[in-house]
């Protein structure tokens, strides 16, 4: 069977899990729990990675603003070269 995926979803990818009978036989509840909570786990870590990148970006922009304001205060734009 082929999966019909529109262009918007094409870049998100698919993750599949393969469980053996031994894994399920040992503890079915644990296996089901990890499979059902995997999506929340991934969403949380993607969200936190985005927050980290945005924080770093904001920090860099703030530093550039300070440098830019200092350059304007010191007599305008001057070429470094």
C-alpha cells in the first residue's frame, strides 16, 4: 500500500517502530506506554530546540543593536576596512 501524502506533509517524515514478540511478551504495558507518548516527547523537544534557537538569535540581535547604537553615537557609520 502506498501512502498518499500531500505536499504540505511531505517534509515531515514518517517514523515506524518494529516490536518483536520478546519485547511485547516481557512487558506489554511499558511498550504501549512508550509508543503512545513518543509524539509528545518529540513535540516537546522540537519546541525546546526552537526556543533555544530563538533565544540565541534574540541575544545576538541585542548585541548588534548595542554596537550599532554605539557607532551612531560615536559619529556615524565608519567603514572598518
